[in-house]
């Protein structure tokens, strides 16, 4: 188990988190409709607030102040229909069986340029010159809510509005632009494509009924605030939406993209994986709104008339810019690319890791069962290893192809793990659950393993250079060249015998190669940790 760091306490239950890509801060979207920004490096604020009397506070007050990590609190979700508390209570008393009105909540937050992928290619792709509208260094903080709104906040202002307690979202100076009815229903997921994508660093949003929309932030920034009439966007997408697909029939659970940003992949609770072609967005003559009609769930599969009609109307990758997998008969809840974007791993409701192969999206190519409950979050460590957050409250490290459970990073005392994320510089791993804490885990040992692999590669290259130099000396040895060659042959014979023994030993001990063997040792048991100190 990894070293747990002191958790960050929020004012309400966090539904999502996003770490700043450059600074040691984290933003959390809360169930009460606010966004809280916390400082990961807690420092004492002595002498800053309260003037000289601050030095006279007790030690308890200093400890509480030192532990206060909150930088700001901003309301981003509007209240539902304006009903007074008296009328709401009277309506409840008159009809006790009536369902309670859902309150506002912030379902997802994302710093611009932030990515949970650990690959160097995707990280480099997100770094671009400082453009005030498309910069990828965490200048903006995006949020989506259950009311269907999409907002953009200035990160610098958002980190300094500690006393901004106004519930009017239009009055906050940190909000740069807002689209109140970006979706007609609640938005569940938010994602930003890399800068090398054919359509640029657009935002992708997925809602509760399976609609996926792409947003050009430059077009969204041209309007200060949109009209709050919910009927305006029924016939056409709102301003800033450059593409819309409605091909799924349940809520969108997760997004990811390949390293070059040409494909956007979305997992859905209806059991289907959707793959969208980003090159289609810039294609001339293409439809900007693609809607697949709902299929009657009561149709008889033994009858051939309806399936044939659906087959004729089935869109293709070339004509509509998307493709879908077959129904996996299990909810797809999370996803991440591994093996240099050649494999996609998806977490399911049944606790199975389903793997899709690149360009073969119709069905899974591998399955790795083992989790006792659903896999709600996946965080990539490297091209072979991921972290999984499960409903049993544990964060596990799993190696894929070859498949192996490496160990447990930490837990949430039985509460389901809803989200995972990397901090800036991959120093920590953050996770949220059904409590009011953002739990942090020391991830230094994961990075040390990657550095050891690099050191081994350098040692191998040094050995190869030494052999080449020895061969070169032997070739130019003059009269002693024959003796040198004999010595070289004897050394090579001994090396071959040793290498054969080493190969046989390595094959018996670990069929997966050197790296899987090393990964098995990163999570030590309690006995191993005790005896390692001795």
C-alpha cells in the first residue's frame, strides 16, 4: 500500500477533481453546485490575515489555519425553478408522494491542458504558446452542471476569490463566459482534446441521454452569457457547438482520445463504445448534427424485416464520422489508452477490464476479470500499467498484457472510488469517493520504477559501446591480433553460456520479461517492509 498523505477536506461531497497541470492546486466540483480550489502545499498564513493580533492566537487556531487548504469557492450551478421555501414545503405537504426537486450540482471540472494520461506524447501535445483563448497551461477552468450549463473560469481569479459567497453565478468576476443550456439535460462528462487534434483543443461534453457535443472555446468566448430560455436550443445547437452526435441511449461515462487527437472515444452506460472521427468536423459538406433514432427495445430479433431496415440506415465512418461497438451487455464506465494507443481498456459494471484493439472496435479482444465490483475510474501509469478505482473502495495497480494484479494503492473505507487524477509533475495521485475528502497518495515510487527502466536502458547501451570498442581494438591489434581474437572468442563463449543460463532462469521465473518482474516488487507486503528496515 502506498504512503497516504493528509487528505483535503471539502465543504461538501466532491463529485470530480482536476489538478492544475503546472501548479500544486486542485479544483473539485461539489454536490452543492460550487467549485472549490485547494492548495496542495499547505503553508501557515501567519502575519497575512488579521494584522498583529494574529500572532496572539493560540496554537490550536494556528493548526486549524495551517490545515486550511481552500483558496476559493465559486458557485457555478444555478438553482432550479425559483420556488420559495414556503411554497416548496407546502407543495410537499400537499403531495407527499411527489418526487423531490433535484438540487444544483457541479458534475465535472477540468483545467485547460490538464490530462490524466502519463504518456510523453500526449503531454507534449497539450503544450502550446500562450494564446489567450487556446492556451493549454491551466489558464482556464471549465465546469459542467446537472442543469446543462457550461462555464469557463479564469484560473487566477478563481484561486483568489475566497470570500465570493454570492450564489448568483452571473455576478462572479471569475466567470469569463457561460452557456446556460449547452445541453437540454444534465452534462455528465467533460474532456479537452489535445492541441494536435485536427479540430484543435475543442471541448467535448457528454450528457445524461448520450449526446456528445464539441465546443470551440473561441466561439464560446464571443458571448458573455447566453439566453436562459431552455427552448432556444431544441432545434439547433447553441453558439460555439461545432459538432453534435446523438447515437447513444444512456449517459456518457468517460472520454479519451488517441495521442494525435484524430479519434475521440466515449464509453456509455448502454454498453456501447463510440468512436468519433475528429477529421470529420472540418470536412466540408458534413452534417453538424447527427442524430440516431431510438431503437424499439421490444422488437423481435427473429424477424428479419426491422434489422434489415436498420442495417440500411446504419451510418458508416466515412459518411457520418463515427462508429460503434456491439452491445457488450454490460455498462462501460471508464476508459484509457495503453500500449501506445494500440489498446483501449474499459472498466465495466461487472468488474471486468475489457480491452479493445485499435481499428477493431466492433468487439473486445481481451477480458481481464478480477475486480469484485464495478470499475468506475481508470488512471494510466504507463503503457502497461493502470490504476483502477472500484466500488469496493480500493485503488488497485493492474498490469495488462500480461495481466497481473500488482497491489493496492489505498482505500476509501468501503466507499466507491468515483474519480482518479495525477497532480502536477506526477507527485501525487488524488481520488474522491462518497465522503467530503480528496484523498492523496504518494506516487513517487511509481515514477522511480520508470526511472530505473531508463537507467537499465542506459547501462545496456554502455555495455554495447564497450563491446564495439573491444572489437575495434581487436581488429587493429597488428601482430597480436590473432591472440586478441582468441581471447575474444573465449570471452564470448563464456558470455553465451552465462546468457543461456540467465535466459533459462528468466523464462522460468517470469514469462513476461524484465519489466513485469520489477512491477511485482513496487507494492511490498507488511513483512517485506519490516525486514527491509533491518
